[in-house]
C-alpha cells in the first residue's frame, strides 16, 4: 500500500472512532443535547482536531466507513461476473457488516430519519450514492456516468437500498436486511433490468 493509501486508511479509522464515540453520547444524552466539545472529549481529541475530520456534527452521523470497502467490490469484480452478480455479492457482504455493527448502524439510521437537520441532508447523500453507482455502471459498461439511462439505473439501486434500510429501521433491526434488499429488488423488477442489454456487461 502506498503512503497516501496508508494515510487515507488511518484517516478513515480515526473518523470511525470519532463516530463511535459520538453515537454513544447521542444514545445516552440525545443528539441535540450533545455538543461537539463533548464528542471531542469522548474521542480523546481536541475540538480543533474534530473539525479536521468533520465540518459539522451532522457529518459525524452521515459518515459511512463502509462505502470505501463496498464500492470497489463492484468495480473490481472477478472476470466474467455480471453487474447483477456483483450487486448480489456486495449486498451479501453488507449483510455481514450489518450483523457485526448492528447497533451503530441502527442508531445512525434512526438519527438520519428522525433528526430534522439530518433529514435535510438525505437528498444530498442520495445524490452522492447515485453518482458512485453511476461511476461503477459506467466503468462496467463503457458508457458515460452522466448518461440518462446510467443515472436512472443508479438511482433505482439507491432507492432500493434506501427503502430497504428504512424498513429495517422500522423493524428495529430485527428483519433480515438481505431479505429486505431482495424484496425491494423483486418489487420493481430490478433483476430483469440488470440482466438487460447494456447493463448486463460482465467484468473483464
């Protein structure tokens, strides 16, 4: 791993540690009642160091340490694997992560759905996810990430993930996230879409 790669990995680990400290406080004291100074103290850093990693308190909740792990799995697929197969593989990998970090993921998801300041950021986060999916689809199909059809399929994938996650939170984390993902996929016929024409390209 390069020096820049090691620095980025260390940065991600530090951000994850700050987030875990913040989530513990939010659960104990409440989101609104918890200050950045208290989060910094719990994470054993200074408030100025906190701002080196997160611009706002909202960003502590919205930070997702899993995207850097999951999206490369879509881009760097085994030879011959279709995009549909890649998505299934990533969904299964995410289900394992959910089992390992269930409490933190559930707490973050609840906050995003319940806290007005966080709800106001949802669309921005969905657009970021759409753009990441579009980049993956473009890299796998040879099309451009800004094409309407590419963005449309990417947004469908984002919607599937979002609505399945919302239903998972409503079940208090007791439902199978994998089953919810596949129910959402079946409900809109996404399998057929992923197997059709240009979007069914295999990894090379």
